[in-house]
C-alpha cells in the first residue's frame, strides 16, 4: 500500500518490519494471551483488551469473567462504570498465533442485567426455543475501504472514478483496490475458525463483500462479529479504514448491505418452498418491525440505502420475488427450481447487529411473535 497515498495515516507511516523482532520472541510455556472482544454502546463499534492466562481454554465457561470502564464505551456513567464481560465464544488468534485466543464476550450491567447493546442475550433464548428446526443463516457482509481523508480508497481526490460496471468481481489494477487486505482477512478468518464462505469485489470501486455461513443459530452472529473485528484489525495494519456505513457515497453509487440468507430444516427438505412462502407471508406483515431491527439507528441508516434504486427495494414497501434483487425478500432461482432451500432478506444494512437480524427472523417466522 503506497505510503504517499496514505501519508496522513499514522499506522501506514510505521515500519512494520520492526515488530517482528519482538513477535518472534519465544512465548513462555503455560502462558497465553486472551484478547477479550465486545460490542460497545453504539451497537456497531468493537472494543478489546488482553489478559494473560496460565492455561489453554477449551470452552468459554472455563474463562474468567472480567470488567471494563463502561463510561468510556458509552455503556455506563462514571459513578457506576464497571461493566461485566462474560466469555461466550473462543477463536484462534491469527494476529498473535500460537496458543493465543480471541474471546467474544457478552456485556452485563452492575446488576447483572444485559446491557442495551447485548442483543445476543435475548437472541440466544429464541434460538434455543426453536433448536429442533435447525435454523441456518448465511450473512453477506459488504464494506468499503476508506483512505485517511474519509474518501473511498484509491478514488481521485477531486473527482470520481468511472461509472459502476467493471468493478464487480473485477480483476486488474484499474478495477480493483485493496485486494491485499481482503486476502489477509480471508486467511485470518479461516485460521481463527470463522465459518467464512467466500469473498468478492463489489459493484462500487473499493467496496468488497465476504460471506459467513451457513451457521447454525447464534453462531452466525458470533462468527460475523469476530470477522468484523479481524477486518478492522487487519485494515489497521495497512493504515486503511474499513467502514460498514450503508451508504458511504451518496448518489448513484451502490450502498452496502448485509443480505441475510435464512432457512430451517423443513425449508431445506422436499416441499420446502411452501415453508419458505409461509415465512415470506409472515414477514410481509412485520415489515416495519424488521426495518427497525435491521440497523443500529432503527431504520435511519437504511433509509439512505433502501431507495428502490442501486439494487435495493424501497424502505417503505415490502416486496418479494424470484431472482429479483430489487425486492425485500429474494427467492434464488435455484431454490424456486428445486422447490426447497432458503430465502434471502436483502433489507439488513451493512452495519446491522446480526443478533438483531437473526432474532427478528426467528421470532417472526418461527415463534410467530
């Protein structure tokens, strides 16, 4: 990555070879570094801190709880600032490697109630209630690389690149920007144990997508949050910003979503199309509820993206169709032909909380709430 292009980025200016002197030092036997990761009070920001352990955890229940200063993460006031961290999932650490681990945590207030942005807590209760239906989720995470001036990486400083068309799944230096970061992130997710399914360049230059899934139940949200953490962390090394803003450039440039594919065991079995159509009928009656759940600001972020153009449906109207990318719910053509499979909810914004999205789908389609 050109240091001239990223000259305002402090991380890009650092000599990255120096750290290897220290990272190559042997790690003492019986000591590991566990990075605790959590969602902050914005509902989309991630925070982390590290502690040393003298054992290798195999299950989250073995890990100690911890606390942090919630007054510095928009989650508490200074007079009662300690927030509890409860480990819920463990991943291998692709940054530190070895036996070191990433630890995803839920957050709890001083009275042990879940914080406002701990949406995993309630979502997990719903997942447990319908476990026998084996809900699968696949989430398509779109995002955009930004230079340190806030503009998309590699865009002209006083203008725009050529119109959209050649960039989607493109190849070539005039069509693709930031592939090094994408490849590093993909390999890191595989190493960590995230169920990453693939990646591709998106319609707008400097925009990319990776897919997580199919994951069962709550693990879809867990894997996506860890994949997001790794995306931000690896982009940091390159001195680049990865934004999940659903409409980083106004006008006729594609926004960014988190299209969510959803199925149950009955949907995947023979005759499952009828089950999919039943779910769509239920979703059609709860459109406003889902729009409110599909971005951290209750629909305000998605209002910039779901305009009915640039491969989106209108935020105001529910719609569905086969192989149609301008609708709320798409039935893939292969699913329609096979008579079974899954549906794709195209409404979630790129900065959605996947726990909120998967929970809303379960409660509308399966718990009939």
